C-alpha cells in the first residue's frame, strides 16, 4: 500500500476516524493493528521478522537496564547488535556477499560452490532494524529508561507512517509520544495537511515524471553522450529527492494528523555549501543515527586527525552499504566519505568572506559553493544510480567527451518545467531559512500554494502509483 | 463584513483559513469547469446512443479501430434495402463497455437486431474503469460495477473522475502545456518499426477478470434477447502480428473466440487476423480511410456470403456485393 494511492487514502481515513473516537490506550492498540495491517499489505510473512525484532529488543532493553555490571551490559548489547545485524545481513546482504566472495575466489582460480539463496528483501527492514536498535543503544548509554509496555514499544517500531522508509525516529522521542495522550490541534492538522499535499506533489509530479526521463538513460549500457549523462544525473537528483523527501513529508504529515511529531528528514539538501552541510540536510535521520551510534562509537574526532578520517570513511562506506547490497552503493558511500575528508582537510584554506563587510562577495561565494557542491552531488548520484561499474565507467567517460546534442536542451527544459515549482518554493524557504515559510505566509499565498500543488498533481501527477525508491532499502 | 475582508488581508496568516479557502476554491473551480463543453472522447462516451433514430438492424460495436475502420453506410450497401447499419463503436473503450450500451438500448426498446462486434484483441487484457465509471456510466451502473467484486478503490477513482472535470480531462489539459507539436511522420521505411511498438501490443492474449465478467454479461444479454453477434477481427500490421508470435497470441485468441462460439450465439464473420500493409495505417492499429473502405468492402462481401448461407435470415445480397464476392 503506497502513500500515493487511493487504497492508502481509504486506509488512513478509516484509521483517522477510529482514532478520533477512541481513548488514548485504545488509540495505541488500534494504531498497532493498523500498522501491522499496513505492513501485511506488502507481505504478511515478514510480519514475523518485525515481531521477532521487536520482542528481542524489548527484552534486551530491559535486561541491559537491569544489569548493574557495565561489562555485562556491553556483552548483552553486543549480542543484541549481532542479532539485529545478523537478521539484516541475512535478508539483505547474504546474496551480495556470497556472490562477491565467489567472484573474489574465482579471480584467484578457486572455484568454490557457495550456495546463493534467492531471498526476498523484506520491505523497510533497514529502517525498522535501525529504529529498534536505537532503543537498546540509548538504554545502554543511560539515555533512556525501558518501557514496561510491550505494545507501546511495538508501536514505536511498527508505527505505519515511518515503518517502511523512515524517518528513523529516536526511541526516546517516539516512546514519549506513544505513552502520553496526544491531541489533534489546529496546528497539527494544518501542518499535517501542508506536509501531505507538498509530499504528494514532490512524489507524483517531480519524482515520477523525472523517472520517465531518467529510466531510459540508465537502461542503456553504452553509447552515452555528455548531454545524456548530464540529464540522467540531473533528473535522478530530482527524482530521488522528490521521491524520498516526498515520502518523508507524507509520513510526517500523516503522523502529525494523528498527533505525532516525526523529525525533519530533509532540509533543502541541494542548497548545501559543503559535503558536511549536505549530510546535515540530506536524510537527516540516517546521518544523525550513523553519527551518534557509529561515528561517535568509533571515537569520532576524539582520537586524532588520522583516526577521524578513518572513522569518517568507515561511517560513510557503511552508510552507503546500508542503502543496498551492491558495490555501487559502497563506492557511493566511499565517494561521500572522501568528500567529507577532503573538505575537512581543505576547510582551513577556504576563504571566509564576511557578509557584513562584503555582502555581494559573500553572496557570490555562497552560490559558488552551492553550485560546486551540487555538481559533486550530481556525480555521486551517477554512482548511486549506475547499474554496474561498466556503466559508471562509460558514463564518466562520456561526461568528459563534451558531446551535447540538441535533445539535451529540450530534456533540460522538461526537467525545469516539472521542477520549477519545487525550486521556487525551496528557494523561498532557503532565503527565509525557514521550512515553514509557506505556512507562515499570508492566507492568499497559502491558498494559491495549495491550489497550485493540487492542480499540478491532478494534471501532471503520474497516477499509476510508482513505488518509492527507498522502499528497496 | 470587516471580518470577511480580513480573510483576504495580507495580515491574515491563519493556516486553517487557507485550507478552508482552498477547499472552497476547488469546489467553485470544479463546478465552473463542469460548464465547459466536454472533449470529443467524453462527448462520445456521454452521447445517448439509444434515443436517436429508429432501431438499427445492424449495430457495429467495438473501439476506435472499429469506429474508423468499418464504414456503416458502405456496409449497408451489401444488405437488402430495408436494412440499416449504425456504427456505435466508441473510442478508448474495451470489452467491458458493450454490456452497458446494450443494456441501455434494451431498456429503451431500441436494441439492434444483430451486432457486429469488432474488438481490438489487446483491449481484453487491461481494464478501463476510470473511463467506464468516470465518463460512461450512470450512478445505477456504477453501483452494479461496485457490487461486482471489483476493487473498491478503482470505483472510487472512477467516481472521482466523474465528479472532477480536471481529473476527467487531465490528458487533454496536459496537452495544452506541450508547446512543441509532434513532427509529421516521416515517410521512412519501415514507417512503423518494431522498436517503437508500444508494450501493450507485445503481450500474450489474456482476458482481464473484470473485462471477462462484463463481456460474458454482454453475450448473455444478447443471447437472452436473440441478438446474434458477428465477430470481426480488425486488420493488423505485419509488425504487430510478428511481435505477438512468441506469445502464441493468435492461437489463444482463436481459442477464446471458438469457446464463445460454442457457448453463445457468436458467429464468425472475420475471426482470422488479416494483414494490411504499412500504407493502410495512420498508426500501429488504426486504418486510414482508404483502407477502411477496402476492409468494409471485404467485410460486406463476406457478410452477404454468410447471410446467404444463414438459414435464419432470408435475404438476397445486392448485385454490387455479388459481383465482388471472392
């Protein structure tokens, strides 16, 4: 059941009206049942995985909390991590590692028969596993007291708006919201409505139309031109952004209508001025998760310069691998790791232009950095989207051949046509440094915004519901 | 009054008012749009096909391929003088539509005596509930569809199409924003290459459940009212025929029609696929007017031959048809 379908609309309205009439305790039970039903619509068999993951982490959380000995706590946490990552590894990475090992041994002339299983990837496994793991991490770090109510914890893990593609919410914040009675205020309603309509616009108008431009380009294996590669990267940049941030907005919007507050997952990422800034704006829930639980646990920047670079690289490579079982994701992670390291090393050499002393110079410098960073991000998306190394190599070669054909201009115009409204609104948000700019504007502007989004979706939206890209992760 | 003016003031930033105004604006706009004349497709779908004229002796049913590919007046020339032929084929429809059309005609006492059914075989594989519900059916018919076991969400979407002008005309509205007109087709060889053939023409022959259900209802209804159905398969391009060969499309299609012939009063008029050349088509499936004339001539000759052997019909084919019969 995708967010951009009538099925979901009917499902959500049913949940919403039931929610309105039920008392708090029964609201939680109903939401849990609804969330499991939502997940079962994809594949009911994998409900078992969610159930096992939830049960294990619930009891492990309690066990860690009740264990006074620090070393023993560490042991329990270790086994809990091993269990969760084992689950994730088996369902998501077994085939990948088996194939890679076979290829590696084959290169040395060793032909070993490694059994590869055709395992179906459970939707959202990476998201709910990380969500569930953060609970035990926080208890281990004494940042969270375990909940005594199993159903409340189960709802935190399986809450339908964020279960399949995030945002990966911190256990602390969600448990608090589950356990305390919620209200559906005017503010919740209006923000929820805004997020849903904006999210649908991003998904159905921007992402799905970009997909129609991008897919044929990446379906080729050779014979690329510079123009095609540029269009492919540019189109995919807007496709993945519209797709994932659209999903996050709808998730946050539906949660908001139910009185929940999920974290902001995207903050105008293509306006980033540096790699560090990019990761503060892109998939914020994952990047903060990786920072807090992986980078910091590895020592962060507390163990010297060389170790900091190493930690950055490890974090980003694993972050890349989190996205999927493919070497292109690993390379994409490494690419961003290298960008972060390079930026860290070069930061002190970059000029600092004071905005008060040189206002024009500062603006030019800021936009130069934004443009440069966007260019780097585009190449990153090529790595991310490429179907193979051979295709990536072909595309990179074509990129520097500087052959631009006439169709590039018309495709560029098409991209601009579908993305102009998005760019306009985001530029406005960026100028005001406020994601709520639209909701805080005069009523007539807000109404015009809603009307524009609504009619653009109605006329230009792709209606044969395309799945969200991040569902495969 | 001052309160009313404040709503539109630039000082008013209340988000709830904005949502309220948005909903009102949508309702007003949709009502205003509904006064606009419908497009050709909607007009064609909404035309009351039972109220005008007398009861046709022969009625052609099908989609756009039959609409442009069989010329009713020409076909009438092959029948005896008092026989009338009407082409009621509707563009963008499929096998789920004839049931509703015939039902309306029967209810109005204007059912045809015989039907020439000329579908595009690929239309059996996909359903068009949005067009059926949104553009064709009345509320009673929508209720019949909803209670036939079809997914409720599909009916909901169809109903949304029915109430929203924008949703109903979205394809046409989208076209308005296309500034560049499609270039005129080049006279290259082949004019219709296999590489540009749409995926829907390269699929095995299947009958979608919903289509099957309402198509059987159509055949049953026709049989109950003693209306024989003469089956016609429209000509195809060699490239279309070739691309379907790996799927045994034609064999499966013939088997399907054969089964219908056994169960209902379905008669073979031109069941077999015939190939027409590239110059006979305006696209991959639609015949041009010259080819339509040629095909109708062929069909007329065959019809007169079939009728002359039909015990249930006593009539003499006109001289024109006799002269040209194969």
